[in-house]
């Protein structure tokens, strides 16, 4: 996990440097890269505490994401998708009698 975070951070920094003339807000991509590298180093320096923190963050993410999906399901339930399509016919429209 630490190696992945460090490599991701390096690639994000490289992308921020290369895209600085093409996009606005490349600072945020560079900052994300620096934070990813710092997180990767933290995972190597303090593996026990980092593993516990990572577990807690993954659990919090899963909990929040699950609530968001439930709210989305209730919102989508309002749409009656089945009655928006015309009924299917047994014969093709191009066939005339």
C-alpha cells in the first residue's frame, strides 16, 4: 500500500508539472501528489498506526458511501421508469397488412 501511494504521488506530481500550461488548478493535482507521497512514507515509518488509521478510513468511507447509495436509491425510486417506454408490439412496424 505504501509503494502504491508513493508511486501514485510521483505520477500525480509529474502530471501536474506537465499539465501546468494546459489546465488551471494544477496546484491541487500537485498537492494531491505530495500528500500521497507523505502518506506512503507514513505507512513505512509507522506501519502499525498507519494500518489502524487506514482501516478506520476505509470503514468510514464504506459507511458514508453506503449511506449515499441508499439516498440515491430512494431518489431514483421516484422515477417510474417502466411506464416511460411505449408498449412493445408483437409485429414490426414495417410490416403492413
